[in-house]
C-alpha cells in the first residue's frame, strides 16, 4: 500500500474551513506550477563558508537572488514576467526588476520585445548543455525504481539536497490507484527526520557532512539534541548494515529504509529509500526487503558505470 496523498501534506491549518495544502517546509509561493525554487538562508543563519559580515556579503546575496530568478523558470515556461518571478521566489518585485535587468545584460535572460516578458537566455542554455554532459543518475535510476516498486509492492523515492531539506526528485509507487508517478515530485522533507534525508547525510564525505550538520544545528536550535541523536543512530546503522531505518515518519504513519546513491561522474549526490504505510510495512518487512534494496542500489550503480563507459 502506498502512502496516500493526504498523508504527505504538512500542518493542520485551515482556511474557510478547508485544509491549507502546502508542500512540506516551503512557502506556497515557491511551489507555483510545480516550480522548485531555492530559498536564501534565514536571517541570522550562518553559512558554512563564513562569508557573513565580510565585504563580499552583499555581492553574494545578490548572486544568490539572481540564481533564484533563473530557477523560477520551469520546463513548461516560455515567458515569465517580473510579477510571476516575484511570486515564485518571494523576492520583492522591485528587486526582481533590477535582477532581471542585470541578467538580460549578461545574456542569462532574454526580454521579449513585444510584451516585455523574459525567457532564459543563451548563457543559461549553454550552462544547461554543459550540465547535461555529466552523468544523470536520477534518470538512470528511474526504470529500476519502477520495476522494484511493482515487484515488491512498495514505494521507492529518490531525493537530493535542497537547502536544509531533502527534495524528492523521482518517485515510483506500487499501486495503480496513484495515476501519476510524480504525485509528490518536488516536495521537500525533513533532512534529519526521514530515511531519505538521513541516508543523504550518511553518504556525504566527513567534511561536507560536518558543514551540513553545523548548519542544521543552528537551524534546529533547542530541537537539535533530538536531531543529533537520530543522525548518530543512522550513521551507526549505515556503518554496520549499509542502510538506515526510519520508523514512524509522518506522525507514525510511515516506515522507511534508505541508503545513499552515488556513482563516479554523477551530477549530484542522491539518496534512495523504500517506504510504505506503517500498518502495511512493519519493520520486519523492511528488514526482509533490505537485501533486495541493496541489490537495487548495486544495479543502478552498475547501469551508471555502463552509461559512463558508453560516453
């Protein structure tokens, strides 16, 4: 059984008597038309590079906002206006106007002469073509994820880092009652409280993991001891078994098992998990599936190596 769509919504707020449907941990404006827009660190947070208070701070923040503007364009967008971009990024419209003007001058955006709207420019397209030359591990993984979900009757989820959360970049479910494989695609989940997030942490090199955990400590505040204990337990289990369990996610409704997914030449680190409703997928079921899950990861890595050899 697959976790239902209603189980994936965050919070219990209501508006006019109806639940407010929001992606987990993200402002609604950042989810317009399914866009995944990176957000700037919260005020008072520390960057691992320690640039806060440096002479370059204003320049770096401007760069970050410029990247947010570019990330506001989704695969189905041809033209966007400053109002659209402001709504998707949360950046004030006057600031968006200054940023789009600069990006046009640098050829990262192109302004349509007829209506004044913007499309991605040649410099951005060139960057995209360069990025596609790297190994797209997510695309390689998806057919194997789908086969595993159907064979074992469980959902499979692939995630990548999004700030201090883990963003679902591919999902395959075990049931035909869900008619879209990307039903939760782009949703952000807790990095330190889900199998997908904990597995990502486990797969990082020690230095990168230390920097990420330092940022999490600042963000979690008084809740950090509990988060730190979950991370420590996951690291221990991963060292011993090659995966980590997370039981009782989503208010006790979901159990999951995850592991990092990396390959030489891959474009970005990923994590992979199998998950299901706690009533249908108890811990014993996950432990039973663990060897098959590790085989899934090995299969994806082998396919990635073959793809890399083929160029």
